[in-house]
């Protein structure tokens, strides 16, 4: 639902609303009952009334969500407040006798109605304030994620572009066909990587990584061997944050393989688990445990923070460094998982 209001038709919103209403009913019952027997009686009556009001208001807001979505924050606040006040008044008039434990269907008192209207108004305004702050917080997180992505793009591309242009220049005199292919790969790589999108598919991220490796293979030759270990039936249309795999591959080459005279094998493995995909990169590196270059640390911290923003419940990016070997692992939940 556009704006700061949640989708009142969603099961999660209705469940949270009912839970908070029951907690509020518990507080009211505790404040009114002097004896244990009175407490359970009051809790039952107050819970019944409060749930009537809350579910009635949620149903009315669900039916009105298209109209509410067209309103600004101030107008939406007054509209929701008016709707909840109307629902509270209706149930106060209908259920006042029961809530007051009257032996017959007596009309509720003016004080009873005024108290319910005041409580409903205060709770509605507090809840709307929470929704607004939560909406602003989500927007801030999205803006921070986009800023981190732009910072990562600005860090990666100048360095990679410089090396690639030098490689192409060295290929032009004796291997013009390979130089032309490298130019095409570079153009496609930059076009894909510089696209300002919040997410890309797994297929696009793998293609981006393959093009990068093709260019690096021209520069390093036989010193670079890539061992792809991809699980069968990968969800290639799965959405994921852009630039989470290629920068890690770049780090593995820049700070690992190219610093070894003999090069080595870069292993890139994707395992499909029950509810997630597990990505693992393994590369040989100089035996310098605990002495990671700053550039590598910046890229990894950037990716770790963006993954945490996109999937807060997923395991964090994990690094295991042993003598002569460097391993990076991260997990992305499949569609439908948090």
C-alpha cells in the first residue's frame, strides 16, 4: 500500500493488530480488577470489546485502502482517526451493556462512550505515529543501500577499467580478434554493472561474473583457472542485490591469485539448500593471515552490510582464512523466505 500506512488486508498486519489489541486489553484489565476472579472476568469482557473494535476498524481500513493511498500523510491520519472513532462509537453503543456486565441490554453511559472514544483516539494516533516512523526508517535503509551500491561501483570500475584497457592495448598488435572480443565484453560488463537497479537476477549476476573472468583470463593467462561448481536447477530468475558476487571474485583475484607467481584455481560454488542458496568462493593466497589489504576489507564490509539490509535474518557473510587459502561464504534465502 503506498504511503506510510501498512496493508490492512495482509495477514501479518491483522495478526500484529490483534496481538497488540490483546496486550492493551490485558493492561486495561490489570488496571481495573482488584481480585483474581474479577481480573479474568474483566479481561474476557474487555478483550471481546477491544477485538470487536480492532477487527472492525481493520476491515473498514482494508476496504478503504485505495482511497487512503491517494491521501497525503496529514489527510490520511485524519481519515484513519475518523474511521476508527466511528467504529469505536458504533461498538460502544452496541456492546456497552455487556461490557458493563448489566443484567439487561442497558444503554451505555455518556462517560463510558467518552472514555472509549478518548482511548481509541490516543491509541490510533500512537499507532499511526509508529507506522510513519517505521516507513521513514525503511526509506532511510533503502537510501543507505543505494548509496553503498554506488560507492561499491565507484570503487570497482576505475581500477578494473584501467587494467582492462592496458590488457586490450597489449593485445591489439598481435591478437586483434581477442582485443575486439575484450572490448565487447568490457562494454557489456560495464553496461550491466552500471545499471542503477535495486536488484538483478541470479542469471545476470553470473553473466556479469563470467564476463569479468573472461577479461581477467586474458590478462593472467594460464595462471587463472576457474572451477565452477553450480548446483542443478538453480533459480536463475531469483532476485538478489546487484554486485554481491563479482566484487568478491575481483578480490579473490586481485588480493589472492595475482599475487602468486604460479597463480592458482578459483573455486566458485553455489549449493542449493532447502530454503536458500549458499555461495562459496575459495582461492589460494599468500600466507599472510590477519593482513588483509584495506581495499578487500572495504568491499567485503560493503557487501556484508548490503546483504544484511536486504536479508536481515540470513546468516552473515563469513570469512575463513587459513594458511594459503581464503574462503568467503554467504547465503541468500529463496523466494518467499525472509
